[in-house]
C-alpha cells in the first residue's frame, strides 16, 4: 500500500528527531535504536535541524488532509519548532551537562525484559562503550560559563550514574560469560567519574547564577510545548490564585481536624502518623490500588480498558531517589508489556528512627494520593487508553502539561467525587501535594523571568508548601534546569477549565466518564489540542 505524503513526512521527521534522542525511540519500543547514543557535535546537530526545517516547510503545503491528519500535521510542526527552539534558543545541550550524562543510562535494558539477557546485555555494552566519545564531545560543546546549581547537579548525576553502572549492570543479567559487559561497565563508570572531575575543575570554579532563560524564552516555551498564548503575567496571576485557594483550603481543613493548631503540626500529628508498619508498604499499596480501582468503576468515573493490573513492586535500587513511580511499556513494546508501580520501601538496615521518618512521608493518605496520581486513574489508566490513540503521531508525541496535568487533576477529581467519604486527613494529603505543584508553577516563572534566586525559591517552598529546608532547596534547584515544571499545575488548571466548558456545551449529555474517556482518546497532546477535538 502506498503511503500518503503526510505519512512519509511523519516517518522522515521522527527519524531525524530520534537521531537527536535515540533513547526516546527505545522507550517507545523501537528497539532498532537499542544501544545508540546521539552525535551532538555542532555539525551533526546542524544537519539534523536542516532536515527538520525542510520537513517543516513541506508540512505547510501538504494537502488533502483528514481531521486526524490536520491535527497530526500541526502537532508535528509544533514539535519541530520546539526542537529548533531547544537547540538554538534554550541551548540545553550547551548549558546543562545532565542531558549528555543521561544518554548513557542503561536502566531500560536492565529492568524491561523485552528480549533475552544476551540481547539486552549486548545493547548495554554498545551504549556504555560510547561513553568516552560522547563525553569528549560534551567537553567541547558545553559552555564555559555554566550555572553553578546546574553544574553541581551534573556532577551529582555523573557520579550517581557511575555508581549505578558499577553496582547494577552486571548483576542485572544472567550470563555465563560477562567479561565484555563488566569491562564496558567499568570503563563507562570511569569515564563518568572523570567527567565529574572535569566539571569540578574546568566549569564549577567559574560558574555563577546563570540559569534563567528569560521571559521571552519562557513564553516561547509555553507556545511551542503547550500552545499557550497567554502572557507570563497572566499565567502567574492564575497560578498565584490557585495557590491561595489551596492554602486557604489547607488551613481550613487543618482547623476542621484541630481548631486553632498550626496546619503543619496538624498534618504531622493526624496524617503523617498513620502509616504502614515496617516492611508493610508493598502489601498496603496492593490493597490500596484495588480499592481505588473499584471506586472508579463503582462511581462510573472513567473506562478502564483492561483487566490487567499494574504490578506493585519495590523500586529498583538505582531508582530509589523517588518515593514511587509508574513504569509502563512504550506503545510499540510487544514483549515486555507488564506495567509496574514501584514503591520505595523502608530499608531493612535502617534504624527505627530513619524508617519512621520514611514511613511518615509515605503515610497512608499521602500514599493514596500518590497512587491516584501514578496508577488509578492517573498515569497507568492514561497508558491503557493509549491503545485507542488513532495515529502514529498520537502514540509518539506527548505534552508535559497534559501527562502530568492529567495525573495531578486526578487527585483533585477523586476528592471531588467523594473518595474517602470526606475524610479531612486525605484532603490534607491531597492539598499538600497540590501546594508543592503550585509552588513549582510560581517559582518556574519567577526564577526564569522575574529574577528570583534559588534561596528565595527555597523560602517560597518552605512558606507555601510547608516543606523543611532540604526538600525545599531540592525543589527550588530543580526549577533551574526544569523550567517546564510548571506543567503539573498548568495542565490541571487547563483540564479543569476544559471540563467546565464541556459541561456547559454538552448539557445533559455530559458525564465525567464521557469527558475523561474522550480527553484521553488521543494519547497526551497539548490540552489545547483536545479542546479543539472535544469542542471543535
């Protein structure tokens, strides 16, 4: 069958995009890209961008399009624009060492059994053997005047990945002869440590506070990534208003539990104190997921397209920087199709005080809210709906704000739908997570467009998310290299507004199930694209 002109352009465009980001293709299940790292030398990148520019021009004049084709054409054009913007305006690969480092992360080959051990080990060897040339190019391409915080995170990332490679790679595969794998792992780890030392000696000493991308770039980022045309000042006002609403709700809910008490003290005494026993997080989470799933079905809130459950498991050792996370297969994965919900347990070697601190953080109510975000009806149910995505572009391109906005919206929606029967302790946990995302939204704009410092952002998280200093600083520092972490709150607010508009437009035909099913019917494009689909 002859492919349409648009279909040919789509494949050509993704070939170019995946040349810059082969790990993206591997995650999707395109295993012909296994073990590859990109060539990010100046000439090679310029060649790829030139190819994308030519395709962008062709997309402008392609005709005879269906409604789905027109959406795909617009999404692909926006992705090309975003890619050029990232390389020529944001200059991410020149300003941040972390993207170079993460190209050497073999995690997917270790944890997803899409092929036999020998095949995945061979891909890992190819990947790790590229460490020397890749990091040599990084030394050439990285700016001399890096931001200090971003440089420090790069050093941490290089050292952390080196430790993971030394400790986990060989043990991940059952091989009779692992000599080649062991040699590649040791060499790659040595290259990463040497790169960390180079960052310390050649970049950190001259680094300053240079992370801000500027107001114009922030607005362009929103335009290319999320089709947002509002000004930053308008957006900041919206985000600040949502922060104030959630702060008021947090204080009122705390007062409902213990009138007159400090809200954070109420959280610590009445919410954080309710948690699993040592060693009990995994069974508690398994039972919790079934309860949440049953609530969704009983109240007809969304279609769950499969009876297959997400499997609860302990987070792999090298990923235990996170409390919990979903690990879902890409849309082209045919063998390793299991989806895992990883929960990080209290470690057996911890003393009781450290274990208690961890369990209080992952208390029952917080864990429920996180599980709603990650699994039901958040990321896992979203993943299940990908099967209905109608086109290749819909399966391949995702919006940060839609993906995280949907999961964050799900937390609030479940409270609104009566989950936990009005228990104010669950409401406090849900609001606590919302306040963190509110702070990310406000700080992202202020850090990159209004001159906010990392110290000021740290204090903002302490004051408005009730965080202690250490996690507050980590959140603030993340904002220096992830200006898009406004996306959680942005996407949630967009979905809430679209829900209100659909309720008005559909009248008696509106239901939450219809809205949620149709919202998830095209993967995860910008929410503005789904406004076009749902409301014309």
